């Protein structure tokens, strides 16, 4: 039986390429256990939907796969993985809350001859077979470039930029930072921008707001913010609006294309957002899981020979790295709306109707 040369470019919103995997669904044994962190209810629901569709289109049906949410708890995530293995999982797709719990899961899986795919976040010091995620450095580069473009377009004089980070224990946060620091550091070095500060970082939105307010108190001249996510950006934007800051005056970046982030972009308070179409990630993880479950060599076309470095174990992990997109009002309709990631009805309500119309979005 020939193995289809599936590549990341084949993944689309209709999940059509998954049908090519159906002949292999009957070959493998055991089931596929998907373990999600569950820190965001809306994202968990979307990921669960896309992974379920992908696995079913590839020829599996419950109970040949399960999708569980850890609800933000390391202990629950480890227990979910152990339960999935007890229930007969031969392959796990794991989005680890932390590298600590991820490594524990992968050690347990290895002891039970279960293969693991790191999903969306690489487990440092882990023992997975593959990693699926978006190119983190590219995402960070888009954030840095987006901020620089916004500063120019909004005519910000003497940019005094606060650069913030996600949780420093998160490998993705490090990759994002590698990307945007490579864009911004030369601008700081040349004197084009002033660096207002680089606080430690967090993925907790209230903590991100506290971090921002402390920095603004110390330096009231801050007039631009590199925020690594929409979730971190949102409370800061609300705070600035409450202080009378108008649209197109104080550039703020974001990531994840949340409804709140997209509305902030439409309203002129956020420069843009990094969009990561999770339906592609779900299909990549499904393809790997089907191949691993069937004991079939993964075609080189799927990874394209790419690897991600596990800096803790100093190993190169074969990876499917997907490309994120910078979304502004110019391409919102052709990206997140066209992909049904967010509906026009969600965005184009009340005071956002006019901005949606101007962006070519009809709700």
C-alpha cells in the first residue's frame, strides 16, 4: 500500500486530505488519546472540534480516539494521559501545560510503549517522536514587524516601547521572543526606538496588566507595547481606553485572533494579531497519529525535513511547522472570517458594525 505524500500545504478548512489516511486507520492497533491543557474554554472547544473532525475523516471513530481537557491542572493532565494509556491508547497527542508535566507524561508513555506527539508546545527534556506546532520564531517576527509597521502608520513620535513576554517557562514564549527581539533590538540599538523595559513575563492577563501599570508608573512616556497575545493585550487596551487614549495613537500587538483582539484591531486600538489556524494543526497531528498507530514510516513530505531543537536534551525533534499569519483589517475577511475561525456575527455587533463594513466584513 503506497503512502500518500501529504504535506502541510494540503491542509484546508474542508479537511479533505484526511480521507487519504482512511486505508491506514484499519491497520493500526490501540486508540489515539488527545490531551489538551484546557486553559481557554473557547480554544479548547475549537481544538476539540477540529481534532474530532480530523480523526473521524481519517477513519477513526469513538472509542478509537478520545479528547480530554486538563482544565489548567498539571495533575489532571498527567492523570488524563495515564487514563488514556490504561484505556488502550497506543498514540498520545499531548499539548503540555508545562515541560515538567509533559516530561512526566512522556516518561510514562515510553514505559508503556506508547508513542507521543507534542502538540502546539514542545516538551523540553521530553521523549516524544514528533512535534506539531506553528513556527514560533515566525510568529514572533510577525509581532515585531507588525508593531514597527503600526508605529509608522500611526505616526508615533519618539517611540518608547515596552516589550513584554509570555511565561518564561513556556518554550513557545521563548520562540516568540526570539522572533520579535530580532526585529526590535536593531531599532533600539540605532536609537530609532527607546526601550522602556522588559519585565519578566506572564500568560496571566491580570498579571500582564499589573506588569504594564508598574512600568507605566515608572515611565509615563511609554507609547507602544509589544504584547505577545491578545489575552495579555486586552486588559491593557481597556485600561488605556479608560485613561482617554484614542484609537491609532498607542500601538499594541497581539496573538491568537481572539474575538476581543479582532475587535480591538477593528477599533484601532490593536495593530493586528497573529492568526494560527488550528484546523491545520489538528490535521497535521492526526496524520502523524495515523501513521504512528499503523507502524508506517511518516512520509518526508509531511515534515519537509524540519526539526525543532529541544534545548534541554539537545535533540532535534522531527516537526511539522505551520506558518502563522499577521491579521489586520486589510485581510481579516479573507483569513479568520473565511476560515470560520471567528464569525462575522461575533464581531460585527453594536459599535463594531461600521468598522466591519469598512473592512469588507458583513455580519
